[in-house]
C-alpha cells in the first residue's frame, strides 16, 4: 500500500511539473516581442535602470527623484531576469512568466489534498487559460508576485486550519508569504489576507484559533525578519522620506482619491472580474446557484467553500470601496473563483451535480456573443478610432468557435471534451493576441524607435533629453542612458536655459515643432529627426535634435 501511494504521488508530481513547464511555455511564448507598454512597465523598468546605474538596489528612483510607488521585491525579480537575458523586454518580463508558472504549480500541489487530484489539475488549467492571465503574467509589473504570494498565504492558512498534521508548516508558510507580499506591494500584502482570515474565523465562530493554534508566536517574528530589514534600510537611507510617501500617498492616497485618472463606478470590478476570467466566468452563475442551494448548512459543514467565498468577496469589496480602480487590483480574487469552478466542473463530470441544460446554453451563448462583440468592435470601431491600425475581425473567432463546439459536446454529455474545447479556444485567442494583434499596435509606439535613432546618432557621445507637451515613461527608458533624467518644460521660455554644449533631444507633438523652433536661440540649430504616430495620445510625435551651430572661419 505504501509503495502504491508513493508511486501515485510521484506520478501526480510529474503531472504537476508538466503543467508547470506548459505554463512556462504558454506565458513565455513571444513575451519579448513587443516594446514596453505605457505607463507601468517602463516606469518600473526605468527605475530599475536607475538603481543599476547607481549600484543601489535599495532605494527606488525615477527621473532623479524618489519613486515611492512600490517596494523592492519586484525590482529584484526584474534584476534577476536582466542579469540573464539583458535589459530588454525579455529580461524584464521573464520573471513574471516564471511567477505565473509557479502559481499554476502551487495551485495544483496545494489543491490536491484539499479537493483531490482532478480538481487540482482543472483549477490549474482554468487559471492558466483565463483571458487576464495572458496579460498579467506577461508584464514587467509587481502584480504577478502579489498574486502568487497572496495565493500561497491564503491557501496555506486554509490547509493549516483544516489539517492539524501539517498545521505548523503551513501556517509558517502563510506568514512568510504575507511578508514577501508586503515586500512586493506594501501593507496590502498582509492587511487584506489578514482581514480575510479574521472574517472567516468570525463566521466560523472560531476567532480564538488565531492565538490558540495560529502559531503567532513564530509567525509574527518570521514575518518581521523577512519584511522589516528592507523597509528599515530604505527609511534610513532616505531619512524616512520614501516610507512616508509610500504609506501616505501611494497607499492611503490611492484608496482615498483616484490617481492617474484610474476611477470607475461600483460595478467596475464585478464587470472586470467577469471579463478577466473569460471564458470560464460564464459558468459562475451555476456555481453560485449550487452554493445558494446549500446555504442552510453552509457555515459549519463547508469551511473550504466559505473560505474561498470570503476571500473573493472581501478582496473585490475592498477595492470597490477604493477611489483608484484598475483591473489588476482584483486578480488576487480569481484563484478562489477558479477553484470553485473547478470543483463544480468535477461534480458535473462525475454526475454529482446535474446542471440545467438551459443554463449551460445561456452561458455558452453569452460567450459566443462576447466573441461576436469583440470581432465587431475590432473590425469597425477600432479602425474608426485608430486609422493607423488594421481591422482585427479575427479576435473574437476563438471564443465563438469554442462556444459553438462546446455547446454541441455538452448536449451529448461530453463534459471533458467541452472543457478542453474552451481551453483550446483560450490558447488560440492568446496566440492571436501575441502574434497577430499586438504587432501592429507595437508599430505605433514610437519610443523604442526614437531611442534607437538617438543611439545611432550619438554613439558614445554625451547628450540630454527634454520634453514639451508630451511624455511617456517608455521614451525615457529607451532614449536615456543609465539614470539620465529628462527635463519637462513647463514653458518654451525655459528652453534656452537648458541648452548646452551637448545636443538636446526634445520630444513634442508634431504640431508644436514650429513653436519650438521659434524658441531656439540663434546660436543653436534644430533638426527634426523623426515624426511618428503615437497610439496613447492619438497624435504625431516629433523627435527634435537641438545642437550648437558650428562656427565657420
């Protein structure tokens, strides 16, 4: 019996590792084919560039100023990728790819004991193939690390709560994961997981579990040992200016008031969560219906389901109250919903749950209509809004085909084949996005081409950068050297004061070139190096070179 169990465990481990490798390939395929996407990716990339140039991986800076947006952990992850693959899109993004694959591996391994092998594997598949996974685990941002550490923290705590034989180990893993989450994004890394745990224990009337069996005597010191040194180091080095700005502006300020125009109504997150979890989210109504039908004995007899619901509801509810809204903020609520979906699909497969045929038809009909809407939008609306882009009618075809084929299979009670069809549709959509849709969009992001042009003209010679009425962080990343700053002109009358012996490369809207030329002193000459359309501001952007005139005898 022992050898049979060991063989089964090894075989499951091989399947989990295979899923990890497939996720690594899936998230990593073509990840470096595009330049950095404004505004988040190049901000973090340039901050890392500053830190490398200054030989200081403790204090984040951007454009010669402190950058209190996020703590250090994601910079260290990007630095590792850069050391391996270079300071480019591949090196900056590969860390997120690995983190995404590790999330899939952890979910599969952690869910095995909680729900069984089939649900564990299905949960990993749903998570990997969701629409938002294609975006989040391909970006050089702190979000993937927070997603991974929060998932580890909460699932490990649930495992420790349910299984006394592994309680100490799992709870200490949970506290360590919360510490790393705090190193990645700040107080949200322990406050929200802590709130979810407390709410769960209150609903179970077992709050005393926290201090009686919650291993706080070891967990809190472990949390502080991991998290505190960097916060103290950056505080001492900046005389606590970084810490103050991070807490009061980037955390309290973001919650209290919208930043960078990121706002939305209270339905913002329910809608963005539904869209981000496609194609699987179309089946959430059936999941919630089953949970509702079992509500009478829900709190006492279904602790796993209760924990997952509290997790998703508390996370989405918290950020719904926040003034600043972005879809990435609630990705941490996806894993519990994917787990509930996986459990539901397995129950359907083994016939312990009988879904209403009309309900499945409606769900797949919604997915078909979403695919149709995507194609209509991409074929007619996008070209009207962005004439520089081609029609992209094919973008909705994977969802439409997958929904139609899955409906036929479901009517024949072929549940696994229907699920596989939807997964294939998701993979096909990802392939379209990576290899067909994004290349023409990448062509109307001129920052990298401008940087290459400056490098070709200047070689090793010194130069400076300035902007007038236009700026994207990607321009500084691609056009600057090391921690070179860029001067943002508030008025063209400031231009003569920043001119010197080195050439000045100035970016501005193409319509302002004549005004800039008029502001250039007679001792300097201005050349228009490049004019390119830019998708973010929907206008032509000019790159100008202003240099001292050569004296002639």
